[in-house]
């Protein structure tokens, strides 16, 4: 069994580019420190290089690079990891470190385990931060003019480092005005704003003083690993322990995986069934900027270590925590939402597959409704998942879906939607077995290692759980195992794929290797780090990789996801390339072009005519305009006008959303295990067709109006109608239905 390891957040240096900090005190100095690698750490460094050279899937491409070029890229990437917004270091720092270390850097890592370059770069970064923070403290004692017509570029991640101190001072003068404006727009006085900014920078210096040798080594070696591909990394001993323990414990509280990006706490993933996901108040890529414990004062967490943030958010079951959140779909960082979440453990049953039957109009000449089933699968969970520990019965995504299909078949469904929009992957074995529920038998995925050896994994069980018309609903969040299922069913012509322009595009397999298991010299070390290496690639039965390109839907729907800061595989530096291998033999072929063209035409007509798509396009146009605005004005009156206009627009969209929600289809839910009875909401009666009960779409502004799901239901009704016309049949089978081979 091959497990497809999903990427977990790793600990990063807290000193990366700061956002928002400010007043009062005189300068503060960081303690002088000398970093040095221990013998065991040096051994881990050489082992890490050895593992990358000998086992990484992409090693040949990296080995072709001249070693000085590797050193040069590593220095640049490490500086960018420390200073992601190019605010503290200077271009002259990069030039100096490149001259001093680039030529011999790879040799020193490979043969000596020497991390002097990493330590020297970090110390210089620390000095630059200390100097700049003291400059900020001095500036905060002065007056600021918010009536000038200046602008600030919010995202400097692709900018150059300032060339001179004077250029850096001008950048920071505007930066500081931008930070203060954020608080002024949130009804803070100028003195309050200065105090808030000052506290943040004070905390940054304190966090920098807490950085340890292992953390610097971890970031530096991860930068080295990510020259090979973006999913490889190095875990320090502490982080390796966190990988198995601490980060999973962070789910207990609000049910979210958190990460640090440019000193801001970002929600990387919402755990299905967790308090955050069930609250419908936050979504992936939202930023948490403050945490208010129950009956406490708000604590600004920008620049705070991830461990400390997790400790603040976690708490006793049933207690409340208030979060200050900057939504992912805004470019104005002054927009903040205050939300309250009741802490709880992640309920396993809530994280399992769920189903519903919708009554969709438009079937038959009289326009009667057709029952269409929907199964929402949050992940490909299975027997080896640690989440199953402590439960009497181990769960399997495939078994759960099979059980739900039985219930849906008994309800007389005419078609089925498999919703994988928020499914980031899981066990490869579950993905293979899941595909087998919809085909009689055959290959599902090909897995290739560095040597070119290809292993074909498939379904050997001729039984089919569901043979009727099938659609798979995907998004940019659908990754890895989800892409295998969607791609394989597309190869077989078994399903029409609907959704965003493409899926995520992660078509690789990672393996975690503990250092002491491969290095004899480390065998007696109590705790060592680990390497996470990409060792294999996925390919579909037709030979196409899911890497980089993902799975391209047959029917593409307009989506806010296209304009959110969602990073797909193709956006990541050093991502493995897309390629093809020889197709394996399988008894299937893509959907007949006549069928696809007909379904596309009907869907396109609805996209042009229906109010909900007009609503969606307005949402997209507004967000796109905001995303295209790369610079933010530093004029207070102008910012107020922008904020007021945005508030008016959002109020209008909320009103339209509520009106559209009243037209939701009637439906009935099904679960694998019975849910406890739900109390009726205040001033309402519990209804079977409560319009927002099943909605899982987290697009901005449309939480209760799941436009993509509604359109996928209509597409399946179109397919049901096509099945009555023999013109669209292929080899005696109706469109999107299972074809049973003669020997099956």
C-alpha cells in the first residue's frame, strides 16, 4: 500500500517579513549570539544531502546544475524565507553572501555538514531587523500626515530587496503609514494605533531572540530540499515530533491546520466536521491577526510563533475563543471580522462522507423533478489514519461511500454527484477502491519511481456499487488522491468532470525518513530530525500525469477560486514537470465528444441566463478588480471612501444572496451513522429543506447559495435526458453509465 503523504505545515522562523507593528520606547538591542552546528546536526546535514542525491525523484535534474548555481539559488531562497516581503535585508547583502559562500556552499554541506553560511545570513538578518525596529520606534514619536497622495505596494514577495539604506528608509516610511492606517480604519485613535504597532515590533524582537540553532538549520535545509521540489523538506527533531503530535493536537480547539506566511497566521485547512468548518465564519487562506481568550483581552498574534498561537487558540472543550480574521478575498488588510467559535474536538463522524438527494427540476418533457444524489467526501480516510485511534470501528472512505450509495439507490436516484471540491487527498489505496465502486474492474493509477519502474494499481472487484449517470465536482482545492479518482473516471468516460478551470495538480508521492534510521552515526542520538522526500509520481491509465496540470474538467464553471490567492502546483517554484508515460491497457475511453458538446452547450446557456451566475460574475468582477489593485493609497479620506464603497457592495450582495437562497432545491440528507437530533434554530422550525443545511461552498459571498453544486445537478439531469436518445449511446450503453466488459 502506498500512502500519499499530505503536506503538513512546518515550523518556520518567525523573523520573516513583518506585517504591522509601533511607539514610545527607545531602542532595544538583541543579545549577541553565536550559532554552531553540533556533531549530530552536522551528521544530519550530510545525511540530508545524501538522501536528496540518492532518493529524490527529481535528483537528476538538480544534479545537472553547476554546484555554484545551487549555492547561489540556496542563498537567495533562504534570504527570501527569512524576509519574504523584502523589507529588512538589502540587495548588497545578497551580493556579499553570494560572493562569500556560493562556490563552496554545496561541498561544505555535502562533505562537512557545515552550516556557517546559514548562521551568518541569519545573524545579518537579525541585525537588520534590530536596526529597523529601533528606527520604527523613533519614527513613532513623530507626527504622520495621512492627507498626502502616496501609495504602498502591499505584496512585495516578488520585488527586489532595497538597493540602499535610503531606499529602505523611504519604503519603511510608507510601510509605517500603511500599518497605522489599518488601525485607524478600524476606529482606533492614532495613539492606540501607535501602541499596537509598537507592541508587535517588540514581540518580533523577542521572538527573534528565541530562535534556536535547529530552527535555522531546518529552514535552510528545507530551502535546499525545495530546490528539488516544493513538497520536500527537513524536519528538525522538534518539528518531527510536532509532525506526529503537536500539529495534530492543533486540530483540537477550532479544527484548523494553521501555518505562518510572512509573520501572519494563515488557515491552511479546515478540518471537516471541526468547529471552524461548522461555524461557516472562516475559510481556507483567511488570516488570523488576533486571538481573544474567553473573558480576556485581544492578543495581537502577528509575528508570534506558531506554537504560541496554537496554545492561545486551543482550550477546554466547550469554552469560547474570539478570533479577529482578515478574509482571504480582500486586498485591504483593514477589513477584519470578529468571530466567536466554541472549542471542541473534531468529530470523526462529521468528517466522514455525507449524502443527500436533491429534487432537481427539468427532467422529462413535462419538466418534472428528478432525484439526484450528492455524496460529499472530505478526504480519502482509511484504516491507517491516526484519526481512527480510540474508535471501536475503523472507518474507510470507500466503505462509507458504498453504504451511502445503497441508501441513495433505495431512494431512487437518477444520477449521482461525487463532490471532491474540498478534498485534499489521503490514502492512495482508498482512491483506487473508491474508483472501483463505479467501474467493473481495471487499472486506476500508474506509479513511477526515479528508475522508471512503473507499477499499475487498479480495481480487481467486478462488482459495481453505482452504474448510473455520474458527475465529479472539483475545485482548485481538489488534490492528489482526488485527482486520481477524477482523472481515472474521466479516462474511462464514466463521469463528467465539473468545476474550476483545473484541480490543484499535485501528482507526487512523499516519504518521511527519520535520520537515525539511515545513518549509523546517529543511531544512539535520542531524537533526530527527518527528511520528507518526493519519491514517486502518479499517472492516469491513459499515461498522463496529474502533476502540475491537474485534471481539466469537461465543463468549466466561473469561480472565485481563480482570483483568490490559492497556490496551485504550477504556481510553486521548482514544481515537478508534467509528462506522460505509456498508457496501460484498460477497457474504457473518454466521453463521446457529442455528449460533452451537448452538456457544455446546455450549461453555457444557463450560465448566460440564470440570475445566480450573474450574481457570481459580479462577485468575481469585484474581487478581480481588488486583486488587480497592487498598490494601496495612504490617504485616510480616500481609504474611507474605498471602504464605504466595499461595504455598500457587500451589503447588496448579501441581500441578493439571501433572495437566491430561497430558491434552493428540496433535499433530504443521509449519513453513514445517525446524527444526534439537531435543535431547531431560534425563531425557525426545523425543515427538511433548510437551504443552507448542506451547503459546503466556501466562496466569498455565497455560503448559502452553492452555485457550482446546483449546476452540477442540472448537468446530470441533462445527462439523464440524453440517455433517452439512442443517438448518444456508445456500444449499447447510455452516456455516463458503467460499461460491463464481456468477461467482467
